[in-house]
């Protein structure tokens, strides 16, 4: 008999078949307690779990005594209680490489659309406001040759630095837990402490995972240090930023604009002040959302689960020490 797994995401047909070739698959809508209750037998016998975004905590693990591996279709895994997984020796697999270039493209899209006011101006054109000659009221600010600050120099930070340095001639500053020789050699990126980066960067791009150390890393004090002309971009995780402090900084003119793909609470409330500010570009967490990349992430996640349950989680494993 094939081992059983729970799938809480829709997969392309060919990947569903790849999964079914190895496992008996029970597909569910989500991991809410009601759903788990409804499929209690399948959850109790499942050795694997595949999906994204839902909370996986000790309470869920208690309903899954046979679980040996969880595979997420994402790079971020802040929705998993890793300590609880470790205590149960459950492997956690993710997709760190598949989305790098696509997320870096999204960050560049936010940089360009905030600086050049692409969304705002396009809306004005749609509203019939195109004037005979474009005056300063429609002008943006340059991107090329401006200083780009990257907070979090992981894979995505590197791909962003490459675009900015070679595509847009931007000097790069970065802050990370440790110095990154390759970034310095390839992109002449300059390592600096966070305060220096905030004071000097024209664009402050946040690409950090959510952890206990990064939660609310950005608040009043950080926005106050930025230039009034600074543009703030967040494409990591929303709770790394105190969103009320960001709103206040935008309102008071402490910073010039913001491009946001992530928010403290998602989906963003329809009455959020961020949605009425013309200098904010808000995206619905689409950093990796292209056909090509979402397929590649899903394929990686399927292969990760197969490898983990065969005792061979050679790559993409968050906690190989539990083996
Ligand atoms: C997206 O947010 C991811 O973590 O993959
Ligand atoms: C990425 O944004 C995901 O959670 O799939």
C-alpha cells in the first residue's frame, strides 16, 4: 500500500499525477480544525503534508501522529511552528531557489512603479486626465544611478543587486547578518549597519524572512532616519514592519512613497489607509506569482516531499538535524 499524504493546495494535473504515483493523496481545502475533523482518519494516518500559507502548529501535529515530512510551496516558512516539528522529528521542506529571479523582478517592478508613479499616472490617464503637455504635477523621480539599500542579502537580494547594479547603474548598500563577499565582488555592494543604510539609501528594499528577531524591525525610529525622498519597498514579510508606523511616516512625509507586496495582515483590510494613498503601490503578495515560477515551486515541493519520505532530503530541507 502506498503511504498517505494530505494535499492542501491545487496542483497542475501532471504534478498531481506525480504525487499520486508515490502516495495515496487526500486533497483538502485548508487545514482549519473543521476540515481536519471532517477528514480525521486521513490526517491521523498521513505521513506527508503538502501545501502553502496555512498555519501548521502543535495542535495540528497532535492530529497527525504519523506525520514525517511537511513540504511547503514557498520559500518562507514562518507559518510553521518549527520547534514543534523538530520535537516530533518531522522534516520541513521548502522551495528556496525556484522563485529567486521572479521575486527580484517584482521588487524592481515596485521600485520602478513607485518612483515613476506608474500606477497612479496610469489611473489618471484612464480617468481621462491626460493633459496636452505633462507638467511637474505628473513627474516622478529617477531610479537609475540612485542608491539602492538592500536589507537581507539572501538569494533574492543578490538577484536584485544584479538588476540594480548592471541594469540601472545603482550603487548598492546592504545590511545582513554577515558580510557577503560575493555581493561585494560582483556588485560592488557596500556592507553597512542598518542606521547608515537608512540614512543613505534612496530606495530601502526589505527582503527578510519573519522570525523572532525580525518582527517589527522597522518602526518609527527606522522611518525617521530615512531621507524624506526615500522610497520604501517590502517584499519579504509584512510583520517585519510596524504598519502603523509606516502609515504615519507616509502621512507625515517622513518618507516619500512605499511599494508593498506584503502586509501585517493579509489580505489587507479594504479600509486600510494604505489603499487611499496615491504614493503607495500595494500588491497582493504576488512576489513569486508567475505561471512559470509557481509551476516550478509546486514541482519542487512535490519532489521535496518524495525525497523526504524516502529518507533523502538532500536539498531544500529546513531542519535536516531531525533525521
Ligand atoms: C512567498 O511569500 C514565499 O515565501 O514563497
Ligand atoms: C507564495 O507566495 C506562496 O505562499 O505560495
